[in-house]
C-alpha cells in the first residue's frame, strides 16, 4: 500500500509515521524543506523513546522511519499512490488549490482525504472533477497516541471511498467512526463544544465556581480534565475563537461565547501558554 501525506506539520508528520509503523510506504510532502526535517527529527524522537522503554525494537523503529520518504515535490509524492491525506494549514483557499492539484496529479483511482477539523469535504471536492473519491479523515492530536479517526462522507462520496478509508484507518491500527452527513465539529468537537458551553452557562449563572464545575466533571464523568482545565491547556483564545466562529456563522445563541471567557481573552490570560487562564501556572 502506498500513501502520500501532504503537509508535514504536527498532524501530517505523525499521520505519516503511524501509517509507516504499520507497513505502509509513505511519501511525506511539504513545500517547506525545514518542516520535513523537523517532522523526521520529531518522529525519530518519538520512536526512540518507545525503543528505550522496550515497546518497539530498534530494527522496527528504523524500518518505520525509513518507510517515510520526504519530498517537496507534490507530483513526486503522489505518483503511484492509492491514498492521499492532506494535512496543510486550516485555510480554505490553500486546501482548495491543493485538492485541484491532487485531482490532476494523483492516479485517478486514489482516494483524496482531508484531515481538516472544520472544513467539510464538499468545499474541497468542489475544486476537483472527482468528488466521489473525496472525504474527510479527521485524526486527533497526537496521532501516534490518539486512537480515533472520524471519517466524514460528503454528498458526492461513494461507499467504496468510505470503505477504503475505514480499511486504511484499521491497517494504521486506529479506530474509525463514519459520519454519513457533513456537520460542523463532526462528533467529538460538537459534543465537546456542547458540554463546554453548558459549563460556561453554569459559571455565568453563578451556580458554581469553575473549580467545582471541573471537579464535578472530572469525578462524576471521569473526564481526565474538566472544561476549564482543558481550556487552559489548549488556549482560551482557541476556545473563544471556535465559539465566536460558530456564533457568527450560525447566529445561534447556543454558541455565543461566555462574557467571562471573553474577559479572560481580552486580558491576555490565555491559559498555560501565558502562565494564567482560569488557573495559575
Ligand atoms: N493540530 C491539531 O490538533 C489538529 C487536530 C486535528 C486536525 N487538524 C487539522 O490538520 C491540519 C494541519 O494542522 P497542523 O496542526 O498539523 O498544522 P501545522 O501548522 O503544524 O502544519 C501545516 C503544514 O502545512 C504545510 N503547508 C502549508 N501549505 C502547504 C502547501 N501548499 N503544500 C504543502 N505543504 C503546505 C506547512 O509548511 C506546515 O508544515 C489542519 O487542517 C487542521 O485543522 C489539526
């Protein structure tokens, strides 16, 4: 099986490595040579630590690293592949131009998948002449650890394309779930946003402190982190902007960002990265 991964950032690098660990030959492409070097070093570090802990043999680690071929040339990356996963910046125009290019340059029967977290495949498939072979394949960070892949069918995607994506996820030792409709946030982020918004509503209504809401969710639902701790971890600006985007695009009051969240962001208290958010670090 031959796979091309386009974009060697935090996601693309590990998607490529996870596939290579399971015997797939991967061409990892990025327009920036420095990103390719960084991807290789970072994967070497991750697999090296597995070898030190006795969880992977040196030979298997070396073989998996060698199975990821690095290139800056898109045509070279997609030559003879059965599958392409795009993981470049979250920018609609950049992704559309890559999909148009992939449609021209990859073998006509190759599946074209996007790892986008927010862009439904119909917007990218529209830049191709073959929407039937396009879908979303949404991995989670860090891909070498997180087991889930959300596979999202667009209006033009065929059953065969979905089956091939499910099969690829399984070969990569990841658990696929299939969404039969394009929806904002897919399953995981949609439910996470719903729960987080409810936590902010309780805070804004003065029902409980943010610490007690976190404790309730951590002890009562067994989530590893409550919504406020998780917000500090991922960056409160990220949480705020995601809500603002949903509120502006849908006009739905359910998505309006909490005034207390907005105040934190305006004060530059963005969580761990700034030393203070809901908690101090
Ligand atoms: N980071 C996450 O937690 C996460 C989780 C799931 C999905 N995603 C999605 O994965 C995608 C990538 O995210 P990331 O965090 O890895 O981004 P990143 O910024 O770490 O990497 C993006 C890479 O794309 C490369 N790139 C940009 N334009 C290119 C082009 N025209 N051709 C080739 N390479 C190009 C950049 O050089 C960079 O290496 C986004 O669509 C994002 O929504 C991210």
